[in-house]
């Protein structure tokens, strides 16, 4: 009788502990999988667009040796690319799709975003589901010379938050 009594006490206790607070590695994997981290930040350059050519000139990317820009065009050359990329820019170029090639669009890498410094908050329960607030820091690495194309300071980390919810026997990320 004592053994049967112990079984009825131990099983519910074990069952209640399946939704314990997850460890940081589990949370990191869940965020990376659900939010597609690490990820590359890119920028589209329209190589035949005079406005893009002017922007690259204003940012002095031609002086830095990243691009070569035709400053004048003959009538027969209208519609051909104004912007070409130098050998120094090759590591930062993303292979264009057929559609991008046809439209003279070249994507360049700006930086890579990764997750850093995960903090788990206190769990709460509602409707039989456990939720845990999560704050994490997004940092940028491998910042390229093309980062000047975007108006953002890539050296500063960004704090973000999300919520983990225990449903159907698994921790799921509720996207921000």
C-alpha cells in the first residue's frame, strides 16, 4: 500500500517539473531558430540608378576603393550600369539572383547580427500555461565598409524582448 501511495505522489511531482525554467542554451537555440539568427544585414544597390551613384559618391565609397562610378554617360550607354564593384568589394557582395542581375541590382553585406547576453525573467502562469519574459541583446559583428549606406550605429548593441511559453510539452517563443 505504501508503494502505491508513493507512486501516486511521485508521478504528479515529476509531471509538474517538465515545464521548469529553461536554461540559457535552450533559450538561445529557440531564439536563433525562430528568429533566424545569426543573420546577415544587406543593402540593395541599383547599379543603373543615378541617385544610388550619387549616394555612393557622397559617402566616398569610390575613394575608399569599393566602387567605380561612371560620372558621365554617352547617349548610347543610357541604361547600362553606372556603378561597378572593385576587387576590394568582392568579399562583401552577395550573389545576385537572375531577377536582380536583369535589373542591375547588387546586394552588399552590411554586418552580421548575433544574439548575446540572454536574461530570463520570473515565470508567470495563466490559463495553465507558463510564460517567461526574455530579454536579449542583438550585436553586430563583421561590419563592412558598406555599413555607411544605412543610418544606424552598428557598434551599439540593441536590447530586445520576447516571451517563452510552455505549451504542448515544449517551450515556444512568442515573437515580439
